[in-house]
DNA sequence: AGCACGCCGACT
DNA sequence: GTCGGCGTGCTC
C-alpha cells in the first residue's frame, strides 16, 4: 500500500503530496485524513495522508520511496471531506495545503520536533570489552554520562549539557565514536490526559458473592466492592473511588490481584462545563414569522439538499430559538450541526441556551479554552459523542461525517475572517463544505453583510434565499433612537462628552434603578504615549506604528515585533515632562461619569479590562446581577447581550469609525449602531437609545436611527457600485515586504506589471466572464514592520477561479527572489480590514 | 522551513 | 593546515 502525504513544511517547493510506502502492519490504520510521521530528507516530520493507493505511484523511482514510520492517532483526525476542503482552501486563499490542514485540527496536535541523544549500549559494551584500556578515552565524566543516560533512556543535548556542564566536546566525540546516537523525535504539543480507572470484573452476583466470601479482616476490600456495586458496577476513577471509600490504593491493588477488578489507564476529558448544571429547556412556541423560517429550513433539511439561507431578523426577533429548533430537526434526521458565533458573543448566556436544549450532545469550542480543554472537546467530536458543535470561526472544521446544517450567527462579523495565514473566511468555507456535504446553511443577522444580501438578489444570481423576521419575539417595539448633534452642543457651550439629553437620561435611569449601556465607538485602540508639549508619539523603531503602554509592567511594547522599552518620564524630542499615556477613551469616559454622577457604579469593558482569561464573563455576570448601573465599553458591549433592566443605550461618539480609510466604514457603523440599539428594552421595560454624533446627516447614522436597513442598503450599494467595491467586485490584497525601499518599489512595480500581463493573456486565450483590475502598488497602511518596508497591490476582480489563477501565476514568478533576497509576498483574498 | 553540502577567511 | 561563515539546492 502507498500513501500520498502533505508534509509539515509550509513552503512553496514542498507544497505538494509526497509518495510513501506503507508497511504492512500499518496498512489497517492509514487512511485519507490520517496523521503520520514520515522521513523527509535528513529529518523526520509530521504529515497528513491525502491519498492512498494499492498500486505503486507512477513516475517515481521505486528506490526513492521511503516508508511511513508511524501513525499518530488511533482515529484519523480528519475526514476525507475535510482533506478535500483543505485542498480547496489552498487554491482559493493561496496558502500551502499543510497550513489549511493544520488549522483544521486543534493546536495541541501541532507537531513539536526535537532531537535527543541515546546511548548505544551495544557499541558502549563492545568498546569497554575491547580490553585495551590504554586506548580508551580517559575522560572521567564519560562513564558517569553513560550511566546517567542509560537511566534516563534519552535526553536532549541541552538537558545533557546542563547536567554535565562543559562537556560539549565530550558529547561530540562520543557521537563521533557511535557510542551516542542522535535521534529525532516528533511529539504532539499536548498528549491525551489519562487517569487510572477501576473496572469491576464479573457480574453483580459474582462480585456480591466474592464480597461476602471475604474474611472479616478484608473489610476495606469489601467496602470497595460495595461502593462499586452501589454505583451499578460502573467503572470508577481510582482517585475518586479511594476518596469516596476512604482507603488507599493498596486495597484496590489487592482486589486486582484477586482478579475482582482491573485497573486501566483511561483517557479523561477536561470538561470545562463539568461543574455546571444546565437546566434542560423545552422548545418555545414559535411566532408566525419564526415558523415560516423554520419550515423553510426544515424543508431543505428533509430533502438533504444544499441551500444557503440568509435569515435577516431584527434584534430580538428570536433567531436563536429558530436555530435551536432547526438543529433539533437536523438531529432527528440523523445528521449533525455546526453553529458558528463570533468569539465575542460566545458568552455563557449563549452556551447556556445550547447546553440547556441539547445537554451533553454539544461540544463548545472557543479560544478561552486552554490547549488541553480545547483538544478534549474536539476529541468528543472525533469519538462521535456529540452531534452539535458551537464555536468560533475554526469550529467550521469540526470533523463531522454526516453534516446536515451549518448556522452562522451574526454573519456580517469581520471576525469570521482569519487575519493570519490561511486567511480564510469561515462563511465561504462553510458554504463550500455544505455544498460538498449536501447540507443547509443559515446565515443569520439583523444587519447582514452587503455581500450576503447581494447574493439573494437577482443581480447577485440568487445564490442565497432570503428569509425575514421583522418583529421582536416578545412583541416589544424597537426602541426609539434620538440623534444628538454634538456640534450644536458645542455651540451652546457644552464642552463635556455628554450631551444634555444623554446626561438627563442617565440621571433618570440612576433614579429609577434601571441599567445603562454606554458604547464608545472606537475599535479597541490601545493606550499610547504622547507628549503634550510637542505632540511626539512614542513609536516602534522597527515598525511604523505607535507603541502600546502596558500598565502592569510599565513598559511600552510593539504589538507587531515585540520590541519593548521602559516608560518614559521625559519627551525624547523636546525634553518636556508633559509626556503621558493616553487612555483607551473608555477610561476618560469613566472618569467623567464618576465626576458627574457621584456614586455611580461603572463596569468598564475594553482591551485593558478583559485581557485576562474569564474576565469578560465575570464583568457581564456582575452587570447581570445589577452590581453596576453602567456597562461602558467598546464594540464588545454591542453584541448579543440580553439584560432585562437595560432601558438606556448611549453612544458617546457614533462617527469615529466613519473616518477610517476603509470602504466598509459606513457598513460597520450602521451595523454597530443597530446592534447596540437592540440591547435596550428587550423585555417588559421600554427602552431608549441616544446617539451622539458630529454627522447626524450621514446615511449610516440616519438609517440606523430609523431602524431602516433598506434605506442603508440602497445608499451603500450605490456607493459600492459607483466605486467598484464588493459586492460588485471582489478584492485581493497582495502585500510585498523587503528591507530596502528602492528594491521593493521595483519589485512591486514588476509584480503589478506581471498581474496585468497575466490578465491580458487570460483574456486573449479566450477566457471571459471575469474582470481584473490592478491598483497600486502603494505603500501599505503600516509602511514598515520589523524593519521591513511594505508595499501593496490591490486587485479588484470578478470571477474567482480566473483571478486566483492569475495571482498565483504572477506571484510564482517571484519565487526565486523570495528565496534569494528575502522578499516576502503575502496574499489576502477577500480582505476584511483594509488597514 | 531545515539541513547538508560546498567553497572562502581567521585561528590553533 | 582546520574551524566555521552562510550561499544554494533538495526533500517521496
């Protein structure tokens, strides 16, 4: 048997399958999707099997074939369907196939390579016994080192030198003699956690009899048997059993010797939700709108068809209940379901709803889990213990084999795009996966992305089917939104960051003991350091970016290259001492709140206060328990929260994002305002929203205030069409980086030229139905990172396949330069952030 | 990406 | 004369 393997070397020349022979004893466990260890050149690597065959591969010298050394998992971590998906991803996002395969498995399975030295006992003995002591090396440490290594079995060179300092040359000569041998090791980052488990041997009657047959002096052994019988002979974790009965392990060992129980190492899970009890919930009755949507989805599910639905439902219209019941139906049909939610809204509230409905049938995957916890949840999927997965972006790769339904909540969220390689978009991957699996996709949002809405129109080819929900499930109207023109406030002498209206509204809520959500529309801007005298901003010496102030270490750090320096007390430019760090903005709002409303209790949520693991949940729980009057924060307070006593939502400055040089700025602003407005008055108490802005006439802001998606859509689409932006075209960003600007400029121009030529060639060879425009090259928004300058070409295209082929071929022409002179080219297909 | 092989400067 | 610098070429 032969296997085709993609090896763990993310580079262009190795980005193809390599053929290996599979030894007979491994044939049973090598299949497409297996993770294997293979020799590759002078080293040993991890790889994924992407093909198997009985016949020897053609076109390769048999003598060159090497053999698979080991299969790394009992069950393959990937399914053939996922292997195929990885192949598609590498073509679509222009990433090495191994990178796509790697994101599909938990980080715990990423290989760790190291080298160890072992003692060659046979060589050692032969030399010692050669009986010519005068010829043996005389180093006194020799024997000691050999003994130590013999006891340990193996050791890394570092560990060995730590134990025997200064023996580097000894080590080298022993390796040369062949007494020591270097071996490569391939390890998982994380291994399976196991626990000794007690398995009763025999039937209940047998054990009962055995227990009573034991003489009185074996009382403790009897106690153990009784405990096992009381638990219905279920296997027990040894530590727990010992604790419960109050005996030591020797007692159980005695029982094992008698053959009454068996002790085995069993894989255990770190279940992060083990301690919590989730009250089971029943399906709620659906409103007319909800059941209309539900029926549509069920129809497709029943047919086992692939179809993409765009579910546009106003905030509070009860999308989640529709998801839950659709999943229920999917499970009844014997299929599995994946639910994607933005990381930020994967709150305990959300998890609770799914755990409550489906109990242990759900695995939860999110980045706040430790490596090990994440791995364990994922293992539950592999072992077929769950049929539903809820998680952030990468949960789209859950290794299900009978996928029936994929739900993407808040589908417009930019966090579905991975910003590192492979730069995939979970929505596009989901659709591709569902196509292959014959599964339905439901994209849900109150404010869908323009791309998705466009896909429901005739012009967009009616690729998606639009389903709408206009009314809120609890019958509450959408809260009225009041726009406050801050220019007027300033004119009237109000220089505070709170308008008269917002000030009064806050006061009222405090009086009535209702709660307030305040949003500062600023993308998690980090704290930076500026001189108030001359305007100097502390920047990274290696990157064109401001340094970030870190409170706890009192240092300034660069988030791009890791550069760090001490906090400054004097401006390096003008020597002024008026140099200080500027808060995230929320800090300043908090200070002002406390000043204006003495005794006000504020919870501030931003990058500073939520960096710690679990802090996000902690703050939300506190707010839910009404331990604070105000929840103040950036984007993160806008998403998916549902607190009944929130009756006021205030937006401090609506337009800060509008001025970013990104064609999606208007869309983002509209979405954010709509989302945050939806936090108010969700239950019995009526809500109110106050939006402060300097540009109340801007269509994004006006439309959000009027809860008018249609108006927003019309204007925004017009803009996009006029400027040739998505959804009328798609984008590919190609970023080039090099240490020298002149060289970089020349290469960038050459690349742009090449792209244009390739496009022309495609057109001339009769290819049509595509457009391909090259913009730039221009300096990238962050013009230098890690002392490398950056230029960018933007491609506007229509026609996926042709465009990626043109880009792939053009970039390939620079491969030689990439290797030779440290040129780097990074391709981002369908970028979400243009910054 | 590594790692080996190979060809030129500063040292015992 | 050797140790070690990093250029370039290959990996089933």
